[in-house]
């Protein structure tokens, strides 16, 4: 079996993206929504092309315009009929769940997420395909979530250009699937009682579209990786049933620190 496939879904509206997160609304430009979606999909396809090849990338399109899908050339694109109303979200969740199950017949791991989300392996440990190839199937992996700070480029205390991130508690979610599992409609919870949080595996969320030309002055107050083990440990110690829903969850791993991505991440996405 192939080690991994990547799966995403495009919709006619930006729902679920960074524009719906209050802390990023100032950076979200509604008039540039199409530009942002194109930026996210282009980045997604380019990143996974180098990690697992476009032959193993799958894009589900629900109302996405043809010019947007051209950016996913080389990926397998599945076009769904357009729709509207309250049932769209439910159908979207079912389609994603069924597609994950289908791809799981051919791949050990299926990466599922939004176009603005990228599963990263720390380059110090090799590329993503190699890392996942070394992880046994029959699991649901939950990487540590990271938000890329708006404006993309920041300046560290040495005056060098760097990209900075913060831990994103809501992004710590099951997104690398290698076992039969039911996901919640928003894919943030799984009906799977074993929690797996591999070190050196991250889920990065891009928080805006193409750079505007401005820069944000940010100074990292922690070395990348410091405290990450404690955050993962908190996820495990608080792991338990999510009410009577059948899903499992943990207390969000909250951190207020800012981290500079090490130079080894340069050029990765």
C-alpha cells in the first residue's frame, strides 16, 4: 500500500476558514476571498506534490469555479452537484467520511483537511511520506496544531526574516486516518478511543492569502519545540469521552508563546 494520500474539499463559500476566526478577521479581506482561496489551494497542491506527489492528492469540489480547480491540475478532482441549505454541511461531512474510508483501502494513511491546512513533518526527521511510512496503520493521528501568524514574514531578534507560529488549540484534531472511524461533521472529533500524538508532526493553518506587502514585527519568546511535549502530555491526561456522543476529546493545549519556525522549514511550503 502507498503510505499516504491527501484529501481536501472546496466549497462555494469560505466556511470554516480563518476568516471565521475572530482573532484573524482584521487580516481577512472579503473582497479578496477568491484570491485567498486560490492562494490556499495552490499552496496545498504544491506542498503535497513534493511530499507525496499529486497522483495521491484528491480534491472534492462543491461549487468551486473551474478556474480555481485548474490550480489542482494533476490531482484527482471529484466534482459534486451544487447545493444550498442546512443539508449541505451534513452531506459534506458524509462525503468526506466515505472518501476517507474508500481511500483507506489503498493507502495506509489518509490526510484530511481544509485547503488552508498542511500536515508537516519536521524536516529534521525526513519528509512527510517517509515519516508516515514508518508509522503503523490502525491509528488516528492528532498532530499539534500551529497557526502561521498573519503577514507570513516577521523579523526575529537578529533582524532576519522569519515565519512565526503560535499553538492553535482548536487545530489539534484527528486528521491523519488509518483506521475505520467516524468523524464529527466539522472533523474535529473522532469516535476512536486511542489518542496518538506523534512528536515532530504538526498541522499548520495558513491564516491569510498572498502577502499584502506589510510586515509584522514579531519576536519569538520560546525556542521552537520547547514545551510541546508538555502540551501533548496534557492532551493525553485529559483524554476521555466527549459526553454521550460516542466521540473522544481532550482539554485544549493552550499556550501564549510565539515561536520562530527554524530555518530547516524554509521552502517547505
